[in-house]
C-alpha cells in the first residue's frame, strides 16, 4: 500500500508523512497535481499541521470519489463532437461510470421548458443504475453484476438486435472465464460479429469512436457495485 506522501519530496516537511491515504485508485495523471498541491500547502500553512492534514484528507477524498472519465478534462477540443452530432439519428454517448452505474448521453433531450442551466434541445445525461448494454441509438439496463455472469445466453439481446452489429465490446474490471469467452467469440463469429473484451474505460471510448463513425457497434459494461479495483 503506497501513500500519497511517498510521491512527494517531504524530507524537509516530515509532518506530511503522517498522511496514509491510499493512491491505488488515483490515476497517474492526477498524482503530479497532488504533489503540487502538497507543496503549496507547505508554503502557505506550514505552521498549522491540523489544518493541512484536514485539507489533504478532503482533497484526496474528492479525487477518489470522482467518476471515471467525468468532467476531468476542462480544456482542449472535443474531437468526437462533430462526428457524434452528424447524421439523422441520435447517437448514444457513454460519458462516465461509477460503482453505481453509467452516465449515458443521447437518450433524452431537454424539452420546451428547460430547467435552470439547461438549453432547449440539449441532450441530457442520464445515470443508469447498474450494468448496461449499449447500441448506436439505444441503451438498456443489463441484469449482470459480475464477469462470471457474462455468458452467451446473457448476450442474446446483442444477437437479436437489428440491424445486426459488427462489433461487440465487453467492458469489465476482471477477465471473463476463458472457456466462456472462447464460446462467446466462436458463436458471434458465425454471425460475423467481432467480439473483444477490455477494461471498462477502453470499451466506452472505443464504442464512442466507432459510433461516431456510424459503425454498427455494441457494448456491454459490467458494473459491480462491490468492486474496489
């Protein structure tokens, strides 16, 4: 178990070594920011140890509790915006996920009387509680909570979907049983459906990109509420 303070040069400020918050769930690209935050705390509040540790605890907790891929990118250009907006049909966009479920955009639009902060006709983000199965213009809850429950039978909805999809991406935190994954790939290959298993974030991103290109793509995301990985 590594602590946040182990990433920073705290040789001159041993008080920071008292922090033992786990960083196992903090993405690499955020750790440098944490170190910078530590340095600024040392410079501005080095005489008040209790306030520093309280602030560090709040900051660390806020990062760990954030949803994956949600509102972390504040600048730059959205390369998918034009492709996802192109075409006559509404396109499903997988925005982010959390232990409780997945944020999905493209299911509902703001009506003629928008709430404060909303724009008329704007796509709303809906949080779907649990695992999901997504298609180019539709998304459904899926009664699966663990990779062991992903079977050929549980994926029957993908095989029945019309028009037939070209790709199926299975996103989960842990590998599927090898025997069952081989069985799934073999049966879907007969229908000319390419099937791949990957982690949840990559499955979401790949689905969004191919859907932006108007490919016939599907994606299932296994959300285990008890998964701490």
